[in-house]
């Protein structure tokens, strides 16, 4: 099972578009900081020697210190005090590379970013942009030596924060937003690593954000559910014991037992012992390079608890065609400590003659989930001879009631220009339909039963799995995959790009609208008319004489939860920044009223401006055109 199969809430949810539920999301802003003179170290444990940190070799550079550039900044990742993320960045101020690889380091519990400085300097000397952060309630984000423990207890008591894992993972996603905007960072070569708690942060950040292209969790990966099932949770619990003691008291227990542990994990890190546990999330990182390093006798991350995640990961990488990209190393006789050898292991070592004869056609099915609709029909056209070893790919999605074959002229045109041209049948369309009413029946079933999402999100899921497949193909450049679609297909393209950064360019054609705006301004009728039977069924079920705003609102909430709220265009169109995005609409389109796009377009323009690439966003309207795709749009 891979992470994307979970469809669960919070940071790692496929339809979550990287937003936390209930959090005030703010644009990433940068504030200038200063070097920290007296770093905050928490807890009662001795820091120990920095010899291990110094073991990563530096490049022999004359006057290294003079050439080292240090940046201390703060990223605003969300509202509130803890939304101010301290970042330390080291690099050489002279480089032959215009864009350099970056690597993010995350410290262990009770430490801070300054502890990692020897590693940062070593990587900076070798041409990297070396980055470290203070995780939540650590370093500059702590006011005392007990801040982190107090935050964990508060999370248990109030349930309004997730300081153990997910809040820092959120910060790392926002850090990636910042790094890909930097002129000196290669956005396709950003690695992440961490020790202990930092290893967990690195693992889950990579599982939730494909922009982390390489991950090396050191003494951080464990099986949380396995530990509870096998009574091996004690060492991990002891590392943050006060919160478990508080929970024990609140639950009226005389000792900390499995029930206490389970309830604490569910409260402070929902899903950590289930859908986000290592058996699901470690394999989800495939096919990106991943190295997991452990001590053979580590009581906090017991080796026996890693058999399932490691075997699943090996299978995932094998299926991805790159088994060499996954490696698991254990150091015999070592407990929960990072050694010099672990540090060393983690160091990086147009016109075509005979067009039809040269056209290669592939018809395949991708299995995206269980069940009949989990069989995704895919049509791929390309030229069987190319000067490019890896070519750009573009995915096309058809309109309502159509199918992938309708798009063949576009596929041929793009294939002739050197693209890998791809089209799919969306849910309950084309080969996935058994009659001319299959799609309408599926929408009604979704309203009645609430067990499918055929309008938008099920096809978005398929497009995420399609990206999994495309990045594995030897002939596809994984960093140049575009997506476009018409009408319903435009919506699918928009949401797929908002949820998956592997779609590096998006062009929704007559697909973007404001769902909430349409209800507020009584402009929902045309969209409802395009799939009217489901709204008629809902009207009857709700005892209404006519379809009204309440009916429309309830149908959207049922068949596409969040479509008229957190996933609506004012939130998701700007989220695509800084990737190139072109939105094309008809000036008189009743299904996508122009007035309803003022907010999403203005927010997108602001988002692209803030990322330093306003030229990457364009909105075109064709005057006098209703809901139709014209030749000029193509």
C-alpha cells in the first residue's frame, strides 16, 4: 500500500493540497534574522561530543571561512508564534554552478539547528546549499528547557497542535516552497535528512512532498503500530515521557499501558500508528532515492518492527524499476545513536517524414486501486525515434461524456513535436462506462451512498497514480510533465496540479470556476444543469419542490467534499505557484462565470509575484465565447 492510498486527513492527504485542517494558511514570507549566540538546548541529557558531526568530510578550500556565506532567516509558515520558522543556510559565496543542489538537515529532540553546523559546513564546502531549521518548540522557538515537553502536554490536553511530527512536517513543506524559489537552488535536487526525531521529520516530509528528491532518515524510522502490538513501545515513550504520564493521570490509570500510548499517539499525531505509519509511508517515497540507516540494537526503533516497511519498500522500488534507489543499512551492536560511519554513509557520493509509420501507440491499464473503476485506461502516443533520451510528457483529460480517443488529434500533434502525449478515460467514462448513462448513475450513487467521488477527486487520484507511472518511464523526463484538460477535464487538471508537484505545468481550459462564489451569487444553475440528474435526485430526497441553493450545497458537500470551501479555486489555484499555469476561459461562460474568478485570479497573481515569477501565471479570456473550446484556445 502506498501513502497516497490512504486518502486520510492532515498534511499527507491526497486531496489536502498540503493545507492543514483548521489552520490559517499564510503566504510564505521571509524575515531577516541574526546568528544565534547562545543556542537553546532542552532536556536533561548531555549533548555529547560533536566528533560525529565533524566526520563528514569537507572539501579542501583555501580560506574556507572567508568564502562561507551564512544566512539567518525566518519563514512565516502560518499564523501564530510557532509559525515563524528559524532557518540557517550555509553556502559558498562563489560557485561555478548557477543552480546548486540543496540539502535540509533536521536535528534530534531537545537540540537545535546550530548543533548541525559542522554538517552544514561540510556540505557547503562541496557545493551544496546547506539548510537547517529549528523544529517546533526547539531552538529559537523555545523559551525554556521544558518548552517542547510542555507543548506535547498541551497537544494532549487541547488537541489543537501537533508538535511531535506533523507541525514540523508542515514547516518543511513550506521550506520547500521557499527553496524552489531561490535563484541559486536547483529545484529538482533538494535532499532531506535528519537524526532521530529529525529522521522522522525527514521521512514524513519526503512522503508528503515530492520536491524532496532524496531522503536519508538516520535512526528515525520505526513501526508505531508494530511497537504497540508487540509491547515494544517503552523506549520511544520514555523519550517524551511527561506527556504519557499526564495522559495516564487523565485516563485514570495506575501505569502507562498500551491504551495510554495508543490514545496519546492518536491525539498528538493522528494517523501515526495507522495510515501514516512506516509500512505505508516508507514505500510511498519510491522511486526517489532513499537510504535508511539504523542501529542494530536500537530500542526506540526496533529492527523487528521494520521488516514489513522495508520489504514493502523493496517491492515498491522494484516495481518502479529502480531497486538500486532504496537501501537499508543497520550498524550491528549500535543502539539509538548516530555514529561517524552513519554520517559517512549518508554523505553523497516538427515536421516528420512518414509520420504515421513513426508513431508509436501504447494502450495500457494502470491499476490505481481495488475495484472495477481502479483500472485506468491510458492512451500514449510518441515517436518511436527521438534524439532525446528523456522527453517531456503532457497529459490530456477529456470533457464530460467524452473519452480519451476524442483527444487523439491533440495527442498526435504533440507527439510529432517530441512529446510523450498521454490521455486517460476519467471515472465512469470511455472504457470505464458500460452505457450512455454510467456517469450520471455514478453521480447519483455517490449522492445516495457517499462511498465514491466520481465528479472530481476519484479522477484526481488516478492522475496522481498516473504521475507515479510516468516518472518511472525511461523515456519521460520526470521534471517536465504537463497537464491540461477541457471543461471537466480542466477541473481535473487544475486539482491534479494543485495536489501533485510532479505536474510541472498546467493549462485548465474552460474548467476553473468559483464554486462557493456561484452559490453566494446565485450563479450555480448552468453548472448544475450539466449534471442535473443527481441534483434532481437530491431535491426529491430532501423534500424540495425545486433545486435551490441548499440542494446544491448539500450535493457538492456529498459528492466532492471541500469543493466549495477549502479546495475551491481561491485556495487551490494560487497553491500551484510557482509552477507555470495558464488558465483559459470564455468571457461569457455560464458554467465558469468570469466574475467568480476575480478572487482566485488576484490571489494567484499575488502568489506568483511573491514567488518572484509573475510571468509564470497567465489568465486569458476569449471575449463573447461561452462554454466551448475554440481553435484559438488550443
